[in-house]
C-alpha cells in the first residue's frame, strides 16, 4: 500500500460525519478523532511528511485558521521547519499583511504578521478541508506577495463537487488531499 493510500485509510477511518450541520443539506466531516488519537495522528503526519521530504522539503509550514494550525504545527515540528499561522483579520497586532477574498456570501480577510516570511522561502500550505478554494488561494496569494514560493498545499479532505482543486490548479497552486469525495 502506498503512502497516499495509507494516509487516506487513516483519515477516512478517523472521520465522523454529521448530517445537516451547520445547516440543512450539509454533511459536516469532523477530524477531531484523528487529532485525538496519538497513534493515528502521528502516522498521518509521518505519511504527509514522507511525501513532502521526497519533493525537496520546505522552510516554513503555514496553517490556515483554525484546524490548519493543528496540522501545520505537527508537520513543521516533524520536518524541522518553521510554522506560520495564517489568521482571520483582527487577530494579530500590527503590522500585518492582509489578503481579502470573495465568499459566496460576502468577503473575508486573512493576515500574517509582517516580517515573518522571507523572500525565497519554500512554504507548504495546510488546512483541514478544501471546499471552493477561495481561502487557500488567498493564503497562497498572501505568501507569494511576501516573496515566498508555495511549493505545495495539503488538506485532509477535499469536497470535489465544489471545484476547489480546479481553482487551485488555475492559480498554479500545487495541491494534495488525503481523501476526496
């Protein structure tokens, strides 16, 4: 079994699904069981890191608020890389660098502290779920504006029907998911 098949098996087997949450018709996938299981979380992080190391490694792992923080911290530690939180607007003291992006119901803004990303750094971008791709594109745009090279992006789960992977490809953002449906 390949590392990607092993990773998908771990993620799938540690996901719980809640229908009609947070709204009717939505199937919420929760990865708390994965994060709460030491052996499963360790194995998942190790498998992600194998893939990243085989592609040349990274200098910095950036996680998108909030569950992306859990993944990026563990992956960054395992790789010996720095960790950067990408926060929702208003969560960090100035000076910050921001990126606003469209949502189906309005706009949102993300930010990082100024001075923590150096030009030329190889960055891995991590979040838990990819839906429409808007947040991931905004995060990659923000990192690129700061001079970083986004060498890959990872999520635990991709909602295929929402087309986020195609949005990432059209923005030249490399992408991997542990599981998609």
